[in-house]
C-alpha cells in the first residue's frame, strides 16, 4: 500500500525526535537485508554518523580486513513511533574501501522488513523497467540515528528521485543527499566563513577561554590560541575528538608542524608500567625529570630511544590492511613492543577527528598577556580518506612526535602523557581529498 507522505513529513517527525540533520538515499535492488545497505565507497559517512568504537572482525581472501562499529539505529513510522534495532552495525571493508549497514531489521518490530527483502529475478527486472525505487531517510541525532524507508510506489520515493535529478538537494556524502528545506538555508561552510570573518575583523583579541558555564575568562597557556578562537564559537574546552563547529573541526595555526591527533596507545609496555617504559626508552633525563620526546619516523630506528616505528599488517603498494590485528608499533631491538596503536584504535580516532577541518592562521602579540588575531588566511580541508590517512602514516608524512615526561615532585614521580601525531604544514593538503585556501573579507 503506497503512502502520500512527503520528505518534509518524515523530516518533521525526525526533527521532533531530536534529529539535527536529515539525509536520504535512493536504495538499489541490492540494498536489502541479505546483501546489506551500501553506504558509500569511502568512510566519510562514518565521520557524520555517531557510532561506537571500531573493532576488527577478521580477514577474508575476498573481502580483505573486516572492521565493524555498532550504531544506535531507531526506526520511525508516520505516526511518530520509534523503536530501536539492536543488531544494527556498520561493516567496514578498507580493501575497497566500502561501508555497509547490516542487522538493521533484526529484533525490531517497527523495522520495515517487508521492504528490505532480497528481490526475486522477476521483481528485480520489473522494478528496473518501471524505474521504481525505495528511499532511505536518516535523521542524525547527537548519539544515534533515526531511519525510515519508503515503498517503491510511495510519493516520497518519487519526490526524492526528482530532487536528486533536478539538483534541489545538496550532496551530503558520495551516496546521501541532505534534506534541508526551511531549516538550513545556509551551508555550514558559509556559516563558518561568516563567523571567521567577524572574528578576523575584531583584530587582536586578549587570550581567553570559556568556563564550564560558558563565561569567557582570561587564560594563558600553550594552547591558548586555539581556546581563544573556540571561545568565539561558543565552544567550551573539552578532550573529545568530535568536530568543534557543526561538522567542522577548528585548528588554529601559526607556523611549523600541525598536531593532527593525540591518541593514547592501546598496547605495549607503555600501558603496563609508564615508569618502566621511561626507564627503558627515555630520550633524555636529569635527576628531576625524564623525557620521552623525539620524532619517530616509519622504519627508521631512533638513536635516542632505540625504538623503531612500524606499520604492521599494511601493504603500502596496495594501500590495504592485510592483518586487521596489526597496527602501528614502536618496537625495541629485541622485538619488544614499547607502545602500539591497533588499526581499530587508529580508525576509531580517525573517524571522530578528520571529516572537515578548518585551519585558521593566526598572529600573536605579547603584551601584558598574549593577544591573537585570526586570518585572513584560512584553509578548508574535506574528505580525509582512510587510504590517504594510512598511506601518510606509512610514508611518515604523518609522524610520531611524543611529549611525554615524568617529574620528581615531593619525592614522587608524576607522569605527563602526550602522544602526538603531526604533519608539516606544507603536507597538510595531501591527506585530504580536497583543500581550499580562503581569504576572509
């Protein structure tokens, strides 16, 4: 039975249930409960949809390394009912790369299982002749997503196809489009540039940050340039990896290398005993301070720490993960793992960090306290493809530059951890699919 509901009707239901962004995709015949739903030939969608941590799930000769991530998916109907699909998960195939959604109808009475059955040869041919399609609509919330599927004959299916054909909706990812009528008339890029232009025209700004209540307070520290910028976007300091402004991550840049991420290792003696790690691999020491601070590049033994960084289980020639249990390891001459980051750790951190990044060039003036001026140069980078990311690690375009130390205070050694992965400013564009240099007005 066909429905007369429109995209607007479904979008309104989703927004009433907390959706901030509504996107849609025309489903192919192969998008079904057996063959799963295709979410794109890259991993960009994972940087837009909230998921659990990525974990490895084996390897096959045909599909290569397999990773998965749970997703909190909830089906909605036209009466506004909502029900969770507990088995929903993304399956990641870095070999292709490709992302698919599986388990989306299992254990959920509201799920449209009758619309997601694999077609018979006759049904497939008939739908292709009639150009009849279903449409998947997703509402992206803070920590979960809402989902709705229209039938082949529904008004919504035809409306979605027409919107795509006539370019009424902007592309959100490689296969999804955004439904934004009357809600988001200005793109996040435009809003970002407009706000940055306002901040640029303020001239030099006294160093500050927001407190937990959103009040701007004086602040002087090494990271004050970034926190001052964020304060004028209403962002309170946090240790999260999610984007800062809508779907953009903000990075203040003056000169030198850029710190891309600071993930903690998830394996090695570093985790077991930091003191023993520092005793064995310190790059310098005094009676009151021990440092582990020296650039490590791929496959090059570091003379100061004796450690060599390796990307284990990755075929650079094919840009392919060959062992999902591998990752980036720091090993000593005896083969002991001092510290390591599994592929699932690297992929999870990448997923949260690098969808769209805005690098804002700033100048600093030292008065009684620091003052910062932002712009006019801004670099907008989008599409940090997973293969670009892993290739950059393999080639040491992204390198490990730790700032870890232990200090003796009141007779006790206290550790400070900072595992930095950095890139030279001239190489930043190489890890993204596209970059754009903008001069603020």
